């Protein structure tokens, strides 16, 4: 049974990692598309693929708790596990609070830019959203790499 939970855990991790790995590819294509309708198509696809992350996170959480139960671990019994749970909470809160409104705002702006000739202001706002998205993706990727390292090396 613990192996089954571990298998689900890894499946959830793969779902989450997929969204992290494809992010720079979509970001690059959204940003370099000169036709805003093309940028919008990439953006919509990116949002749909991004849906893997909340489902992956739910599977990770459920299977992680089941793993803890079967291994007899409490929240504070292993340092690496405590750190992992805290970082996972930060990851989920960031993912739930920062990304959806940012993606929505950028998509609305791209829709406006696709319909009418865009002003310098619109370009400046788009550049600001792109910068915010880059920072967000860097932070989330770094957190995931730290969690993965804690899981594999179990340093404390
Ligand atoms: C992004 C989040 C997470 C990632 C990338 C991740 C990754 C992993 C990996 C790769 C393993 C396999 C390690 C091994 O077999 O040596 C593992 C095991 C485990 N994870 Fe996670 N995990 C995450 C979140 C969580 C959470 C939130 C919990 C608890 C609620 C949790 C609890 C566990 C437990 C108990 C094990 C089994 C450890 C063992 O066999 O000694 N994980 N995790």
C-alpha cells in the first residue's frame, strides 16, 4: 500500500512539473508573437495546461498525507518533511493568489491589443505583466527544486 501512495505522489509531482517545464516555452512564444491573436491562442493553451497544477497539487497533498500515515511520520517528526510541507503551502498559496489574476489581466490586455491599435501605455503594461510573470515562475520553480531536493536527499 505505501508503494501505491508513493506512485500517486510521483504522478502528482509529474503533473506539477509538466506545468513548470512548459512555462518558459509558452512564455517565449506568447512574448515573441507579433500578431496578438497568435499570442492569445498560446495564452489560452497555457492556461488550460496550467490546470494540471491544481489537480497535481491535490494528488500530491492527498498521497503525501497517506504516505505520512503509513510511514508513521508526524508533521514535525522529520525536518525535511516539515520544511517540505511549509514550502508546499507557500507554493500553493502563491499559485492560487498570484497567478490566476495575473494571467486574467494579461489575457484581457492582449484581447484589447488584438482588437485595436495598441498605445504605448498598453505595451508598457504588457511588459510589466510579463516581468511579474517571469518573477512568479522563477520563484515557483526554485521552490519546487528545493522541495524535490529535500525529498530525495532528506538532509535532516
Ligand atoms: C511539490 C511538492 C512535493 C514534491 C515535489 C514531492 C516529492 C517527493 C518525492 C520525489 C518523494 C520520493 C522520495 C523517496 O522515495 O526517496 C516523496 C516522498 C514523500 N513525500 Fe513528497 N513531495 C511533495 C509534497 C509533499 C507533501 C505536501 C507531503 C506531505 C503532506 C509529502 C510527503 C511525502 C512523504 C511522507 C514521502 C515518503 C518519504 C519516504 O519514503 O521516506 N510530500 N515526495
